C-alpha cells in the first residue's frame, strides 16, 4: 500500500511563506505525476499545482508567481513553496501522486493565513 504524508503546514501572517512537503512510503511505486490540491471551507477541491513527465509544471492562475512545485530526484517527494501568502490561500492542502491509472492522496494538512 502506498502512503503519502504531508508536512509543513500551519499558521502564517499574510505576506509570509510556508513550504509543504509530501513524502511517499510503503509499497514501491513509480509516480509519473504529482500535484497539490486545496479545499477551502464551503468550496470544492481545486488543483493548485502539478508536475509531470520531465518536469512540466502547471499552476492555478491564483498562485502563479507565488507558488513553486518541485520534486526530489527519486520522485518520491513533492514540495510546494508558497510565498506572498494571503488569507484566500487558507485551506486544507492535499498532495496527490500517481500515474494515468492510479492516484494516491495524502490525508491533508491545514494552512491558515491571517490578515
């Protein structure tokens, strides 16, 4: 079984930074795609950033220029550097790793940005 564990969340003031990490453990799996999603209270889960293939990245318009997704060489960890945070970024953040056939999710980690 594949297990994903997020870390790095917490409370930060507007304008601050946080770095989220998600590490895979358990059964060995070759992840070809990694992503971060978030879900704010009363809203649907949305894609924040993804990284696939040779390193092609994609970002939601709301985070472009502020967030950066990266992964380690072994492709077992995905990170999300979040800068210039604002209260609208407050949400539970979830990492997702997988392939075209399988998707695995972390349990989610809270990020709260105070104004």
